[in-house]
C-alpha cells in the first residue's frame, strides 16, 4: 500500500508537544509539495515528551539497518529517502566522519529508518535496502544508492538489482524475492508510521538521543549534539550509582 493512501495516524499530545517544543515542526526543507499531513493531537499530555522521542531508539542487537554498539550512550536515528539529494549529501559528506569519530569508538549508534516521501521509486529503493540488509549488505547498498549521480539513474527494478550487485549481495534471487515480499513492506510501514507519528515531514530528519536535527547540517552541528547527548547520558548514569 502506498504511503499516500494510508489514513493519518493519531499522535499523542505528549509527542505533539515535543514536536513543537523541540523543533520537529521545522522539518520542511526537502518535503515534496504534496506530502501527506499525518499529525493530529489526541489524549492527555505526557510529563516528559522528550523522553518519548528518546525511547524510539530500538537498540536491537540484530538490527540489519543499524551501525554501532546496541549499548552506545548516544543513538542517532535517521529518517531518509534514497531519492533525497540532501540525504545523499549527508551520506557522502557527514556520515562517514561520524562513523570514524564516534561509531568506531563506541560512543554512537546510527539507526536507519526508511522514510520514502518521493513516490513509488523511493518506496522500491527502501524495500531494496531492507532486502540487501537481510544479507548483511545494507551499508554497502546504502553507499551505492547514495553515490554521486546514482539517484539520477532512477530506482527501477533492474537498477536496484544492479545496485545490489555493486553492494556484493551474494544471493540476487533471494534479494529480489525479499524486496517484493511482505516482510519488506511491513518493515517499511513500521518505519514510516513511526516517523509520521512524531511529525516528520521531510528528509533527512534526525533524532540524537531524542533531540531533533533538521536537514543535512554541517558535521559540527552533529558533533555538538552528540557531545551534549553523551554528557547527559554520563550524568544520568552517575546519578543512578
């Protein structure tokens, strides 16, 4: 089912408050003109809406679309679309620096959320990325799909298989079956529903331990957010001792 045909999701007042107070409503930079509005208020306010956003980190050890230790003090959640130019800029220019500086030393975990907003090819690429991940090739597929000039070639089925080959996916027949299967569609819906529920309306959008960053900001912006989140996590850990 296309993302444009599903009914809007209800958003709790706590998350709606977080969207306003933490700046999620500013995530507009790359949103398509006909993007669906899936946010609505309901129920009673939460005491700590920021904590609700922080809790979105799944920290699943077997997550095929994540990079870094499950127990890392800082989790960056990325909502992205393979047809989004700014997402590609982040993937090429910023993410490798974050991996080298923060993921490799155990500070940061990056969790990807497929959030296609630019139509059928975006959704197909998202499912293909998930399918590549089932054979432990998500990172390589991600790099190939976001390579300079890649999105201009489109994301038709033949092109997605070509990207899978570039990514070293060992079983292409399984890849094609997984890409078209219900598990891929369900995983995509889960990511989309999460994003729409908290008010994400453009890509790339990020949460760093629940704190939003809008768009492909300079590396320094992510470094500052990571440092702040790490300090807060260490302080919280000390307070519990």
